[in-house]
């Protein structure tokens, strides 16, 4: 059913408007970062780089960045291990409760952040665990596991099991097959899942507000700036955050676009 | 790219080989080893926490001593049901979540359709990246952007005022939040619908055409039913993310969401059992939502 010319034009216009809707607010953030004036009135008055200097030399911002990276790396590490194990179990085996497991694993992204945050907060309190970087990592890992799981699962589904059997037939044992056949196939999916998990952790704020003690991640720091009277310095931090999360996401998209090893076409 | 095993396999101790073949003969043991750590994590860190949240919601706070009384009772839920303010907040939260979901589905569908069935493969790849990037880029930044756009002397009013119009002010919190949330979660709706539309075999559309259906009839009776599970999949995110938010309501309006009440009761002077009870409400709503979504086949589109 080739769409009619009018339909195609209509769809193209709708898409263009949609993209404008998505990107205009981000463009506004960008413009204000170069404003001379402190007030956020429109149009901006004068051009200046002074907010860049102020934001990028703020030791609190740098501390927050370091904390965010630590939390992201910790959560990603947990997610890579658990997500991969789980995706192999769900994809390769049939077992009692398999459906329940695949349902439970998506709960952390399907349930609202306040629920995850509040649940973890209650648990930490109940067991007398002090809120710290560790509790932030636990909170982030809950929803990062799903991201790795989904990526690896999708790759395993696209990959023919027969190449592993061929490896075994040729005399390789379980470890060698994993090392030389399975792992290379899922490698880019692991990298993509890991990058996305890191980006998600890097951006998370709602669960973090329930699981942080004194530690400030970058979003918590931005939230603090926003609750005062925000200056264009916030926009500078915002742009840095956008760029820092855009790079891993871009790389991850590129990585997931190549397919696994399909049966017969390998 | 498959890598090939080198001609000479690396030397490996007998123990490693024996373990490998022992495992190979025992698939149940393999499964157990694969599952134990993730299941332990899910149960201890996540499902266990949900249970503790649930249990906490039955305790109560002694109003005089400010300490938690560990006697199970339904008083928190009775308070939620009988207090006008909390009923209003619940209805508002769910209402805006529903409005945002419908808005996003309406905006997302033509974009996803264009990406999946009209655009050239090159444009499609470019569009996927273009829409995916802001999905992951900072949530707070986007909320802040809307705060700037909607402020009294902001860009929106700069455009509207010469036309004699006015953007939604601080007192029209619901409209501001509807706008901001529709913006925030739009990519979460576009991508599943795009994936769903892309999966529809072209042969089905051709068959529909061969059987005499015009463009619109094919769309309504073939494309829409096949894409509907994907819309439901996207709606899980738009609905849940809106329902669980408290930061945008704080930043953009003076209205409260369920999350605001929960969050404000977690502090030192807060009423934790009551916060837990109110947090149970979105859990119940989402579990019902997910059960329905699953019946509609949305899980294959996640």
C-alpha cells in the first residue's frame, strides 16, 4: 500500500513539527547559556561566556560529576553481570517461573520512580543501612539490569544456536565456545547495553533523591541549583550533561544496529 | 562478526575440561548457576523492597511521639480514601497521566508511521538516532527548559502576546504539566510504535490492497490493529513516568502529584507509613495496567 502523495506530505510535515517540538526546548537551553544577563527573560540580553567559567570551575559541580561517574560505573557493572546471566537463562532454557522472571525484571522500569525510591528507602531504613554512594548504586542497578537484559536478549534471539553447536562439534569445550563464539557475538550488545545503562544512571534523579545520603550526583546538584533562583550557569551544566550522555547513547545506537549471527547467513 | 577459534586451542587444565563436560551434562545445574545471582538480586533488592513498602504502609505514626507504631491496621488507607485533598491529588495524577498518554500517542503515531513506512532507509536511521538521543538526555534539563519557556517573560509569551494570547500561567499548573510531560515522554511512545509498524509485513498491506481495500480501510483494519500492542507498550512508559513524577510538578506549578505527598513525608518530620501507603496506590494502578497491557500483547513490543 504505497501511501498517496498527500498522505506522504502530511506525514513529512507532522514529523518535521514533531522534531521541532523535541529540539526547540533544548535549543532554548543552549541559547541561555550564553546570556550576559542573570535573569532568564526572553530575548536574552548580550552574549557572554561568564556562566561557562563560573559553572566549569565550581568545585561542587566537579565533585558531583565524579560521584555520578562512580554511581554509573557501579550500577553498570552490576547490571552487566546480572542482566547477561538473566538473558541467557530466559533465552536458552525453559523452566518453571520463566514468565514470572521475565515479568519481574521489567518491573523496575514499568513501576514509577517514586515507588522504586520509596520501596528502597523503606528497606534501607528497616535494616538500618545508612544512605551512601552504595545505596545510590543499588537504586540505579535495579533499573539498569533491565537495559542490559533487553539488549543481550535481543541479540541472543537473533543469533542461531547452531554456531555454538558447530563449535562444540569441532571439539571446543563450554568455555572455549563461550570465549570464541558466544562472547564475540554478544560483545557489541553488552557494550550497547552497558552504555545505555550508564546513561540512564547518569540522568536518574527521582530514585536517587530517595537513596542518597550526603552524596550529590550531577542531577541532584542541578536539582539543588533549580530550587534556588537559577542563573544561566545551570544551562551550562545542562549542556555538559546533555553532551556527556549523548556520546554513549550515540555509540550504543550504532552498536545495536548491527545484527547478531543469523542462521544460514553467517 | 563471528570470531574464529584459533587452530590450536589454548592449553587448558583437565579440571577446566572436566567441569565443562560435567556442566554440559547437567543443564539444570547450568540454569541454576545462571539464575541464582539475578534471582537473588531481584528478590532481595527489588521485590523484597516492594514487600517491605507494602508492610510499612500498615504501620502508623504516633502523632504525639512522632515514632512509628508497629501494629498493623488500615488507618493510612482509610485516611487516603476519606480525605478530599488526597482524592483530588490521586484523580489529578491519574488524569494528567492519561491525558499525556493520549496526547503522545496522537503525536507519535504519524511520526512513527513516517519513519517505518515512508522514509528511505537512510532517513530512517537518521530519524531513529535523532529521536533516541533526547530520550536519554537529561530529564531535569528538559523540565528546566519548560520552566524557562513558560515563565511570564519567557519565549512562549514573547510569541503569543503580540497575537493577544497568553501561555498557561503558574496558576494553570495542570496545563503546564500536561505540556511538559507530553514533551518529556514523547520519544518513549515514538520508538515502540515505530518498531511495531516496522514489523508489519508489507505483503499484508499488499494483500489488503489486492482485496480491494483503499488506503484508509487498510490503515484502519490492518495497520491499526497490528500496531495497537505497540501503542500500549509505549503507553506503559508515558503513563507510569507521568504518574511517578514529583519534580516537574514542583518546578512548574503549585499543584501536587502523588509523588509530592510521598516525597514530602519521607523527611525527618514526615509520616513514613503514610508515604508508603500512598506509594502503594501507583503500584496497584500499574499492576492492573500491566496485566491489561499483557493481555493486549504489549509485552512483545517492549
